[in-house]
C-alpha cells in the first residue's frame, strides 16, 4: 500500500462513524482541531481509559496517570492558560526535551514540519506566514482543547526514567485508536507543556510526575474547514531497512 493509496483510503473512510477494524482506526485517526460541543458520557471515557490501560509498559510498570476535565474545571484551566499565554508566561525550558528550537530542526524533519505548517495555516485556514496575529489566534485554541467537551492531561512517573515516556506513547496511541473505534476523535497536544506550572497548580500534579501532553476528545465538527486538513505519510521504503537473505 503506497502513500497515495493510504491518503485516499483515509479521506474516503471519514471520521463521522466508528472504525470497524484496527486498520480503519489507523486510516481515519487524525489530529482534529475543531469539535462539536456534543458531550461524551463519563462512562464512555472510563471505558476507553480502561481499555487503553491494556497497553504494553516496561515490566508492567503502568506509569501513566490521566487527568480528565469537563465543564467548569476545564473552563477554569483554559482561562488560566490563556492568561499565562497573554502574559508571556511560556516557560523557557520544558520538563523534558520534547523538540528542537524552530531554527534547529534538521532535514528531512525541517521540510516535513514546514509542509505541515503550510498545509494547516495557509492552505486550510488561509493564514499566511506573515500573519502573526492570525497564527496566534489559532494557536490560542489549543488551550480550549479546540472546543472538545473533554480535555485530558497525561502524566507519567519520573521513577522509570525515559522508559515511562515510551509507555506513555503506547497508552496514548491505544486511547486514540479506541476513540476512533467508538466514533470519537482526538488531538494530542504538546502545546500544554509550555505552560506546565499552570497545569501543576490547577490539577495539583505532584513533582514526581512529568506532564507529557494534553489530549482533546470529542466529536469532530464535520462542517469546519479544518475537517478538510489531512497529512501525508512517507512510503515504507523511506524508513525501512530489511535485513534478509531473501529477495523482498
């Protein structure tokens, strides 16, 4: 299956219905940045979290912890994050080295990042590179979980060291695929780690926990122009080396 075929399948499957298979969940999972206000029952969130907890973890350590926000607590956190954003409260150093500074990205990652940014801002939202105000307005929506009714903040224990971050990734992927199977959509959000002191204060996160990311959860808004945004994937041949005595 090449990249073009994968992209076409993902677009045709659409996010409106639940995924019937793991393949369909993978093809229809995307980072949704516009949600409907339709509530997600707490029992459904608990079910998804219970299933995601079946994810693999080093020595079955299960180092993850999830903070689930809805209603007024979610609104209060959003207001605090917006206040920090407007007051230049972004930290200069995250709790773990998530990504390089903008000028330090190397190829091929620099080009992929640029293509993603152009596809999201210019092609989908109509925001040009020089429009700093427009880009900030969209970035600001991160801290409202893009309008999703459920916001999650994922943390892990510091004790298992970097292995806990791998475990967190496995848990997060499982949760996102399970959400698609249930007819829901998600958006993982690293933007929250830029304001981790606000999260620690509002959610009473202890120092022995690392804040990994946020996650928006809900029903995608199919009429929003952001629903058209898709990202491509590299073909298998660009990231795979086969070590075999057989001809493949």
